[in-house]
């Protein structure tokens, strides 16, 4: 118990963390290029933010939230997603009074009580972006295009972009009724969860993971046939914008997304190489969420991209992330004087920006060489009484085993030079 991380969580060990650093930097860079700025919000929020924001007929609110009471009996929840907190902050700090649009990005842990499996964890991580303050379909295209660029630049080829429109509350109401009419004769065969969705939120049935429900919805009416004029125009504009930006897509009327707040645009980037949990990135438009959460009637659009699933996709595509560079100079030291000189040299080299190391376990000379080998050091220098007396220090190139003697007074410059040369 004590030595096991909680179910559904994962440590990220130093031999993996370089991949995270690489992706975090790539994401920050592309967001900056697209004019997004980072927002950081707390790990937990008032529970009501999510029950209202995400919607109480969603999986998240129905059964996945990590909710607890603090000592003052406030109900708090570890954030299961990033959009509601970003909206809360936008409203709290009256950012809508600034010049619009507001373009945020974030890199956050999310918490959902789910059945852990490949690509599904209880603590997972998301990159996300949001644009608040415009209903122009250029914003939707920009959000989608950023995700597309990000994934393609990483070298992923197999992800497919699927887009859909899930309409607005008024056309969706008509569609929902049509869907209920279609499902009515099949009602008794639906799973229990879907039975409860039938009245409250029948569109969620389309997204049910149960095979029986999946077969029952075959041939169901699709939202795209029910769009009102405004939603239809918006969807046509989105497609035209994506084409202008050279983003490839397929229209998939089956995409409904798991969160209640979406309107009009819904999209997913799906990999077919990582199994059932193939959605790497999902997002869409939410024109009523900001108002619903107590702000002015301001529209928004964004996405969430699962980092663990992104890593699985990279692996499945054979994309290798460059490994970090190792130690440049290892200083092997012997005796008290050697130590004194070695520590001073270590500090100088590090100040010059080199990755330099000594042995903190005081191994013997042979042990230090072995250790230097293990660290994959580029150069090893040996400093003992002999070297200090002679005023000459040996530098060994660990790859070629080539050795050379250097004047003790210039050893630091010499090493800096050598490391910069390569
Ligand atoms: P799913 O299809 O897995 O149920 P979702 O509709 O719940 O996804 P969103 O809430 O839109 O997903 O989250 C955006 C992205 O976050 C997903 O596309 C996925 O990459 C990732 N994600 C969601 N839930 C998990 C999880 N439990 N573990 C790992 N990644 C997740
Ligand atoms: Mg889910």
C-alpha cells in the first residue's frame, strides 16, 4: 500500500521526463506563435463550477469527480477538465473588459475516477487552449489548425481530424425529440445508463461505449440534418476556413463529445493505432458556458489534448523524442589536494555552462572511471597528487579513449573549448 501509487496514477521517472519536457516546450512554442498566453488556475475549484459548467448529465459529473470537503465544510473538486476553470478565472478577473478575443493555453493535471486502462488514467494531463470573445468561425478554424500543426510537426501521421456540428439549443431540441422518437421502440434494450439519458440527454446515447447501445443507434437521425440556418452557415464557414488553411478533415456525424457545454463545432483528432481510447484531442465551441457560469454572454471555443495518449500515439507512429544530452566532463579526483582542485574546477566548469560531475560517493579511482562510463561522460579528467605536482592534467575522450595532457593553469578553458567545438 505505502509503496504503491494510487490506482490510475503514474509516476513519471527521470528517464521518461525528457519526453514531457520536449512536448511541453513544443506546445508552449506553438501556442506562443499562434498568440495564446498561458493561464494557470488552481488544482481544485468549488464543486459547483463543474456541476454547472460540465453539466450534471455527463459522465464526469455523474460519477467521475474527486470531490471532498475541506475543514470548513466547503465542497471542493480536483479539476476534471480545464475549460470551466479558465472561464471562471476570465469572469472573476473581468478579462472580458479587455480587448477581445482572449486566447489562453494551459498545461494541467486532470482527475477523473475512471476504470484505468491503456490511455485512461485517474490522474492524467492535458494541454488545452481556449478562445473567448468571438463567434467567428475563423476562431474555430484557428483552434483546430493549432492542434493539427502541433500533431503534424511532431511527426504524427496517423491521426485523423473528424468534425461535426452539434447545433445550438434551439435546433438541438428538435433533433433530440427526433432521436427519442427513433429510440423509443428500442428503449427496453438500452443499457441502464442510457435509459436514464433517454429523457435528459439522449445525444449521450450516441456516445455510449456499450456494444448493444452502439448497435441500437445504427441508422439514427443525425444532428447535421437538423441544423437551423445559422448553425448550417457556421458549419459551412468552418469547412471553408479549414480548406483555406489546408487542414484535412472528415465530417463525422457521430461526434457528440462528452461534455454538455458544446454548441455548433465539435471535433476530435483520432489515432487508430492506440486502441479503443483513440481520441488524442477533443474540443469544440461553447457559446453559452461563460454566461452559464455567471459571466456576460460571451462565446468560446477550445480543445483538450491528452498528453499520455499523445505519448502512446508518438510511440505507435515510431516517433522518437530526442534524448537529453549527458555529462560533458567528469572529474575523477584522488586525495585531499585533488579534491580541493577538483571541486574548484567543477564550480568553474558549471559556471561556464558545462554539464560537469564528480563522484559524490568517494569511490576509488577505478570506481570513478566506471561511474563516469555509466554516466556516458564525454570527457574524464584525472586529478591526483601526481598531476598537481607535475602541473599537467590528463583529459580522456571517453568515446575514442584518446588522452592528452594539458597545463593545469589552462585546464578550464581547454575543456570549455573542447565541449563547445563538438
Ligand atoms: P474519452 O473519449 O476518453 O472519454 P472525453 O470525451 O472524456 O474522452 P475530454 O473530456 O474531451 O475527453 O478530454 C480531452 C482529452 O483528454 C481526450 O481526448 C483524451 O485525450 C484525454 N483524456 C480524457 N480522459 C482521460 C483519461 N481518463 N485518461 C487519459 N486521458 C484522458
Ligand atoms: Mg471520458
